[in-house]
């Protein structure tokens, strides 16, 4: 298949489907306490010093220690790819950049970090032993990824070519939207992805965030995909709560 179109591997991996999220944190133990209380996650060892978060025994996210204090404290969404090297070439050809070239993560898979033409950072994940989310679209699990961009025409063109089948192919259910930064944030905010986790009751979840040392950045507000509130955890990593 030509490299200017999304592809599907023999294992059925559709390029461009959000398949994993992780948080880079100064203190993983503090993250375990915060998210364990907020979402009911349990934790076990993953790769290196990272831990997997599980919901009812199924993997839903990873928490990783920052190896450099200058790195942002941030949640990152990873898009599935059957061939990380090929996707990386197409990203560069389309005007994006590689932050971290594809690298193996034990026998779990191959990861990379990239940035779109406006600088919003996202991950790639080529599955090996770790396929990604064990569960999604339920309270406490990944529910949506929203890209807040300066120019939605630019990013729609970029991702539309890069992840065409996931966004527009038969049966597409992308879990991935695009909107102007100024819709929710001050215009000076740089373009970025915002990971959304499902909740049963947004107001109750906001109360838990505040009680656990996090803070509310925006909302709740009504979006086309549900009721949303943007928050930070007790270490400054931003994410969103989504009540369908």
C-alpha cells in the first residue's frame, strides 16, 4: 500500500486509532495515589520504572517517571501503527517532526514521539506483546482525544492524510477530534492534545479532583461528544473528564 494512505497490518492494526496513553510524572507514587482514588485504578510493574494502571484487571494507561526535570509533566496519546518507521517517514513528508525516533520497548512494541505541523506532540505505538487498551469508553478508562489547534484546516489536512482510514474509512470510530485552542483556552496556549477519561458524574469527579490536590482549568462545558471538564492532577498534568 502506498505510504500516503493509512494501512492495516496482518494483525489488524488500523493506523491512527488511539490505542494507549501515558503520563510523565515527577512522582509516580503520588500519581498512583491520585489516579487510584479518582478512577479506581490498580497498578503493577510495566517496563523499567513505569507502572501499568488497570481497571478491573484490564490495562488502561501507564505512569512513568520523568527522566529529566526539564521535560513537561504531561499525558500523551499514542496512535496505533502497523509500521512505526513507515508512519514516521510519512509524518516528516507531511510537514511534521519526529521528537523521538521509533525505538523498541522490550518485547512490548515499538514507540515514537512526533509533532504535527503546529507542534502538538503525540505518540506512535506499533504493538508487540502489549496491544494497548484492554478497555475503553467506560468510566475510569480512555474516552476521547481532543487536539486543540491554532489552524484546524492545517491539522485536518495533516491528520486526514496521515490517518485517513481511522478517521474516514468504513466503520471509522476515531475517538479523536480537532478544535481551535481559543474554544476553551487562552489564545496564547500552544496547540496540544488533551486526553479524556470517562466519568459517570462530572461534578462528583471534579470534587474528587479538588480533594486530591488537583485543580479545575475549564468547564464543565458541553461538547459534541459529551460534558467535559479540563483539570490537572496534583503534579500539574492536564487531562479531561468526559461524561457521555
